[in-house]
C-alpha cells in the first residue's frame, strides 16, 4: 500500500518540480500507476489494472543500474511528459490509446 511519501509525490505529478531521486523505486511505481490511471486508460486496460502494474514492474526490472539511463530517469521522462500533457491540455485531444502510448 502507498504511504505518505507517495501521496506527497502524487500531489507533484503535474508539476515540473518533482525530483524522483527523493523517492524509493517502489514509491515511483505507485506514482506511475497513478499517472496512467489519471491519464485515462484504454477500456481493455481499465478492466485489468493488474496488467498495467505488471507492465510497470517489468520496465523497472529491465532497467540498467547505471548513473543516467536507469529507472529514475525513465520515471523522470514519463512524469515530465505527463505534466506537460496535463498542463497544455494535450491529453484532452488524445484518445486513451494515444495517451497510454505517450506515457510509455
């Protein structure tokens, strides 16, 4: 279950001030799921949120442990894209599959 740190992070998802290095990887996974849900998943994925969770965990497991292209970087790129799409209204013009594709 997500704790207070995740709640604080979720509050920052639509900003450009969230620093992923201040969170644990497990907390980032919770926040990624929050982004996907808030963006509006395609119906087939809304019906099976566990599938989205498994996707997030598979991405996390496949990331290399190096100083730059790692899970923190992947989260940062996804969250920045999410924040920009929300702030500019882009999500409103995209289908659920397009929103999902943009975040992945």
